[in-house]
C-alpha cells in the first residue's frame, strides 16, 4: 500500500501541474468564444491541430523511450545527453528546411504565412524542452516540473487577456495592433510563453557531459518510432474531425463544435495528469513482485474517478456551458459533450492498459492499435458526416477509442496479463452510463441530478471503504 500511496502522491502533484495550467487555459474559452467569431475560432483550432501533429513527428517517441531506458540504465547521463542531442539536432534541421520553404508550406496547409511562421516557432521551442521536462519527471522532481509548467501557462493566459481584452477595452497603444486579426495574438502569446519556458530549462542543456552514444540512440529510436506512429494516429483520432468539418460543413460549424468540445477538457485534464504520474511510476516499479496487482488496483481508482467526472459534468452541463461558452451561437454543438466525455474515459482506460506493450518492448502493438483507431475515425467521419452532421465526429471518437480499449485489453492479457477486476470496473462504468442517461432524461433538474451524483459517491464509498481507510492510514 505504501507503493500505491507514492503513486497517488506523485500523480496528484503531476495532476496539479496539469490541472492548474489547463484550468487557467480554460479561463480563455469564454474570452476566445466571446471575442472571436466562430470562423476565427476555427482558425485557432486548425493552428493547434497542426501543432499537435508536428509535435508528435518532431519528438518521434523520444519522451517515452527516454523513460524506458533512463530508469534501467547504469549510464543515465549518456541516455539523457544522447536523447537531448538527438532532439536538438533534428529540431534545428526541421527549422532550417521548413523555414526555407515557409511560403509554399503555408499555402499547402491553408494557413496564413504569419500564422505558419508562428507555428514553426512554437513547435521548435516546445520540442527543445521535451527531454528536460522528461528528465524532471524521471528523477522525481514534480514540484519543479509543476512550477515551470505553471509559469508557461500564466504568461500565456496573461498575454491573451492583454491582447484580446485589455488593449481594446482601455485603448492601449500597441505596436501595429490589428483589431481585425485578433487570433494572431493568441499565437504570439504562445510563442512568448514557449520562449520563457526554454529560458527556465536552459540549465539542463549544460547539466551533463555532452556525449552522443550511437548504441543508445539506436535503442531509443527503435523503441520510440512505433510510439511516434501511434502518436500520429492519436492526433488523427483527436483532431481529424476538426480538420474535416471546415471542409464539409464550414468554418462556423467547426468553430461551434470545437468550442463545445472544450467542455470535455476536464476529462482530458484528469487523463493527462494521470499519465504524467503513471508513466514513470510504472517503469520504476515494474520489477516489483506485486507490480501487476498494483496496476490492477490503480485501474480501479482510475475508472472510479473517471466515472465520477462523467456523471458530474453531464449533471451540470447547462451551468458549464453558460460560464464557459457564453456565445449562444456555439451551443448548437452542445449535444456532443456527453459522447466526447465517454470517449475520453475509454481513452484513459486504454492509456492505463497500454503499459503492457511499453514494459514488454512491444511498442509496435501500440502503433497497430492507434492506426486501427485512426482508420475508424477517418472512415466513420467521411461516411457519416453527410448523414449525421457534426454529431458523427463525436460518435467516431467514441467508436475509435472504444475499439482500441477492448483490443488493448485482449492483447495485454496475452503478453502481459494483469489481474484487472473486470466485474468491478464494468459495474462502475455501467453505473456511470445509467446515471448519465438518467441525468440527461431529467432535462436540467439540478436537485435531482445532485441526488444522482451523491448516490454514485455513496456507492463508491461503501464499495471501497476498506481500501480507502488503509490508504489514508499509511
């Protein structure tokens, strides 16, 4: 139980490092949806779709590969230095090539040239800090990790309010300010925040002896490239809808869809916080005799917390939409939120299950699973959007992550069997679905919805009372 307590402690810190920045970022949703037209919000979404895609491509699985070999290596300095040199060299090469053809590439991806140049800058800066951030997680420095992450998002949020709110409201004179192109300043704020983050992490670029080990690099790359392909497929699963909807239904629909999609970010925050704490923990404790039982227990708690979040957000969805997406023109896409929440819960379970192929060095299976999910996403969107509109994109996300989750469990039990308590997990998931459907049926009866939320919490307490008490006593 002390091992589990360590996991929860680290995950809570990493979770805060994720939750607080994302919550601060979430403050921007009302700002953006109230100052940007739906078409401009679509441009903002498109920018970050490409950012996500190229971020995966530029890191080529090096972050996870670093954890895998750093935790077991007797030459940790060489692993760190090799990974850092590798990513720095490829990033500089990427910048040199892409910037030389920026006009042609900007036209190819349908972005304005100044947007594309800002995108390149953000990508380069964010890629350079991947290994230093991974190093902080690997050596157990979650607080420093959190402080730097919070600094980044604080700068970003403050600059967003300065550019989009303070300058127009108070008539501040700012160099070459263009009130007709507000979305540009969101990207400028991101670039400045990324510069500040790089400055804070510069000491880690000179902290160890510069040494590039070809053997270690081959190991890192061999382990990491399937994760890169899986990451690209994941980006497709997450963002293909936001790339296709403007083409098939128009920018206004995509802007509304993307704005409502943001409400599901609470589930995404929970999943990301879990991953930040879980990945290094799983590698570090993989040699322990009771490791698999610990993984199974962690899955139980993950499903419980995720199910509660699904119920809670659905129960008070009308309140969330009023505070977070103030412009009613966005509300036409509000029905996607429960579906996207459930899809992200399936994704979180998949991430938890995925430890089997990472610990057994069978990362190609992660690639296969993600590609299957991407194919489902692409096919479902192309076939069903003409028939169902934007709702098809939400259902496509659920279908992709649901299939990936089931397949990962089946394969995991073959190669690295973990004694997951399927009966308990299935019970909580079924309970969450039933309560969520009842909540939707009551049509915003908040008193009754609150009773439903409390009923779920009561069932959790009586079901897990013994283990919760043991954990608190440690």
